[in-house]
C-alpha cells in the first residue's frame, strides 16, 4: 500500500504563514508530482501538504481529514483536488470535514476516457514539456491510470457543499471535456469557475501553471478577508 505521508512545502523563514492547502492527487499521481505548485504557493507564505491518489490508497482521506483538523496548521485551510482527487475533495466537504474553509477543484473528471498509449496520455495530461518529462521519468508515477474507472468514486454532491469553491478547468481537456465539467458546476452558487484557454487536464501542472497558481493565490487572499470572497483588484490587464 502506498504511503499516505504528505509531501510538504512551508513558508520562507521569517514570514508568517497565511494558510494551509491540502492537495489530493489524481489517478496515477503522488504528492511529489505537485512540487512546483507547492513551492510556488509556499513562496507566497502558504503551507502546502500534498497527498497521494485516494483511488488506490483510501488512507489518504483519513490523512487529509487529520491535516484539516490539525490546529497547529494555520488557516484558512483549503482542500485542493486534481482529477479524481477533486471528486474526493467534494466528498470530504459534503461530509463536513473539520477545519475545512474552501475547495479548489482542478480537472474534475466527469466520464471515462481511454488513451491507448503513454504518449497520448502524456499529451492529454499537460502541454508543459517540463512536466511531461517529469512524469515520463518518475518511477513512482503510474502510467495508464487515467484509463481506469475506479469502482467506488464518490458521488459528486456539490449540493451539500456550502463553502467557497474555485473550479479550474482547461478548455482543451480531452480527459474531462469542459462542457461536462461546466454542466456539473451549473446551479451551484458557491462555485466560481475559471477556464484556461488551451489548457489540458492537469491544470495545476500545465503550460499555464503560473497563471493557475496566480489564480489560486488571488482566491486565497480573498478568502483570508472573508468567506464572501470580496474583490481585491478591479479591471483587466
């Protein structure tokens, strides 16, 4: 059984931590896959704890619940789920996990998908050549996992979630087409959806990963002010 110990990134020495993110990885992934995301958010003084794939290691959910309830970790506490990790994040929120303040859902899967080859899967996951190379050479990454349909994925009960939700999705996500994700989010007033032009399935590790991280930081800074997410900056650039 894979370890549920988190990969961890902390705020720079001398800075007060501004909150905690607990990441649930997607199919085939482990917490270390989110090193680039974790380092970037830690640089902005957010603590990041990234866990593995709940579809193969159910203890990940207990580990996530313990991190959220850990009073030594600073709030606000946000659960980040990628791919099937997003489905499990919604499940924990619907179950009223202690200490949880908000959700960030990336590449929410809606239906089955079959790649047929590692090259096709790598292209569908990310357009970032650096991340493609990392996955290709990572002995702990499980190729072909996107082709699997887990037997017991939790039902998507967004109607039971009354927390702020940031939903991130690529317009070119072949694994989970955008229209299906938007339909899943429709009618849920606490969900704010941000789409990335040309973005693929692994939004947090895609070619636009800097823009995705900046979007997350803005969401977190608004959350720190109020659960109503007041605007910080107006206009466009």
